[in-house]
């Protein structure tokens, strides 16, 4: 199956020759990715990778990038963090329809990661909710890629911000 996902990286200062970086990425097996270098010091790779699973597709892409640009630091894997407009586009409904659905099912709709003027959700959680609810065509490849991207991002953050004393944090859940 073909999986579409994006990996965003921060480049080290010594990787300023972007043509050389793109060349190394191609040699390392990232020839199935569109490379974006619009922001200085950043690199975005939109992969369209054939694999037996989304996990395999993302895992091999991460390894390919690491072999080509060992000093690159992963910023984010996507599709993961999304707003209602993003979800609506993926599902094929209007933003207004998605908002009405969220408001009508406040008690069961996934809790946002960030709530504010622009709330953000984990795409995998919203797609799982929509799939369980029925009535929407959910692309299995997108759902699988979203689940893997979520896990990659959680793992990256856990490594970046380790909890020193696991007993000192208690989450109050309802």
C-alpha cells in the first residue's frame, strides 16, 4: 500500500548546502519524497512510500533521512496535529459540517490537544471517532499514517523531555 506522510526536520548549521543535502537524501532512498526547503534551517519531506504497513513506511523513511543527514533533528511527523478545517478536508465535508458534528457530540468527540481560537486535535483520534460513529468514508491509509505519526511525535517528545521521577506526576482523569 502507498502511505503519504511528512517528516519535518531542523538542520544543523553545517548543512547549509541544500543541494548537497537533497542529493544525499536521494542516494539514501528518499527519492519517493518531495523536498521542501522554504524556511532557512528547515527541511520538510513529503513521502509517498510503498510499504506493507504505515509503521514500516515511516520507520524506513526516518532511517533513510538519518543515514543521509545524521545531524538533522526531527521536528514533527504528520499527519498528526490538525484543526477542524484539516479534518473536514480529509473526510470530504465542509468545515461547518465538521464543527456542527463536534458541537453536537461534545461529550464523545475527542478532546483537543490545544484549545483556543484555533483548537488542535490528533488526527488519528478524530478519524477513529468518525470511523466508530459511522457515516463517513475514512481512508485506511490516512488513518494508519496518522496513528504512526502520533506515536512518532509522542516518542520524540518523551525523549526530548524525559520525566525524571515517574512517581511525582499524577494525572487527574475523570
